[in-house]
């Protein structure tokens, strides 16, 4: 349950941070596109934690790392949420 909350909330924060960074012209458009895809990937991972925790963990970890690489300082809140949620989901798998 905690992984799901972290994944979904991290995705919302990641999308908002990406929109802020791109709209303000603070990052390149390609970085914003990659970060948006990473945020959506992490949200999908958060939604899958109950049925497929291993897949959810992989999606959240990939989303967190990709977002942190794409837009460093703007993904600093959402990235750790995805990473911690991914580790919790990985620990909860059977």
C-alpha cells in the first residue's frame, strides 16, 4: 500500500514539476519530454503494485532514475518517492 501511494503521488509531483520546468524555460524540451514519460511510467508502476509488485518495482525504479537524469533539480522530490516506492514494492513481491 505504501508503494502505491508513493508511486501515484510521486507521479503527480513529477508531472507538476516537469510542467513547471518546461513552461518556465528552465530545461530543454527533450529533457522535459523524458521526465514526463518517466513520471507517467512511475505512476503506472504505482498502480500495478497490488497485482504485479515486481513489474511495479522495475517501472518505478526506471521512472525515478530517468527523471533524475533528465531534469536533475526539478525531479528531486518525485525521484526519491519513486525509488523508495520501488524498493518497497520489490520487498513486497512473493
